C-alpha cells in the first residue's frame, strides 16, 4: 500500500515537472515570435532621431518621408532617440526595432546589429562611393573665416590629405583618394593652442579620429569636440561657440547667407539597422518609406 502511494506521488511530480517544462517552452517561443520582431514577425518598433539631427534630416529627405516643406509625415509612433550610439544600443536590445545610424557607427557597433540591404544593394563603402547605394549624405565642416586660426586651417588641410583620408576610411568615412597628397607637417610650424569643435553626433567618430592624429603631429594643440547635433554645430560655427562646426547633412541656403564656408571632408552612408534576431536582411526604399510613414506596421508585411 505504501509503495502504491509513493508511486502515485512520483507520477504526480513527473506530470507537474513535465507541465512546467512545457509551459516554459511555450513562453520562450512566444517571447521570440509574439510581437517582438523575431524571425520577421510582430509589430515593428520604428526608431528615429530627434529634431535637428543631421541624420534625421538626411534620412527624411532621402527616403521622402516629408512630402511637403515643413510637413513631417513620419509616424507618430516613432521612438525618438538622441544620438547614433543610443539608436544602436536600442536596436541591439530590441528584436522588434528598426533604426538608422551612420556607417561609422555600424563599423564601431556592428557585432550586435544587421545593416540592411536597400533595393538589393549592400551598405558598403564601395557601393556608396559608386552611387549604387542611395542612402548617402555629406559630412561637412563649416566655419566663419574670421573665427578660425592657423590650427583650424591646418586641420582642414590634414583632413583633405592622403594621410587624413586613410584615417577617415578606417573609421567608416567614404572617401576618394584621387589627387590626394601627403600632409606637410613642417609647413605649419609649431602650432599651439586649444580649440573647440562641435556638431553632429554622426561626425563625432571621424572628427575625433582626425583630431587624435592631428594632436599627435602637433603636441601643443588641444582639440575638444561637443556632440550637440548638426543644427547646433552650424549655429555654433556662426556665433563663434565652435571654431569648426560639423554637420551630417547639406547646408541650407539660409545658413550660407551668414557667410559660412563649407568643406565636405567625406561622405557617409545612412544604414538601416535591425536586431539579428529579426531575420530581416533587406528592404526596398518603398517598404522603408511605408514603415516610417506608419503604413507598414508588422514585420510580416515585408516578408
């Protein structure tokens, strides 16, 4: 009799254990596929940048999210994130998300992200330079001629030199080496002083890569960079807050009226990124626009 009772209890325990394992398996399955974007299913979490961001301005223009001047047709459900790195982190931690970042950020953070093909074209520097990949925007340095010194003039020359272009390429900048010449350090003497640059978060990586090597060539120079956004970089260059401003978009005619000079030091691709668990490898421009307009809201609609 005692043996039967023990067997009965054993059977009950086994049934309960099996049920718990089964429930746990169901939970795992639902968390991977129900509403979080894994394997191309569930609601899309659309991630965009803050107003004033050069990345956002370039993205909206290239994808035609804004159909009229001053009219923003982007979905009201978009999750706004400040900075390329913040977008990258959000998408890396959210299987449902799609966002856009600079190529330089993807190179720096690419282990946790998938850069999507657009219209069947991969987001590579070669495709961006050739024009095959269309989501491309300029990286510009802007300045007021009266606000710069020999340090800034030498820095711009360095950025355009063969030495500078190699650094930019290493950090995700898309450059053309044709006609580039070596930087002549001796021609600039012993530069000394502290200068402040600022602007786009997208240009920060390339700007600081150039700055670090420039400071190694001129130990008496100190360069600070404030990542405040393209709009703030342009305004800062105009009012003297920054001796050089950086912008990751075209400079508008109204901004040029102030007397700004513009130097495009490389171009950058805007790369659409998703979480690796999404299973998405590419989109068409039409699908991308529909996602950001709120016309496509489920990952299953782009399979």
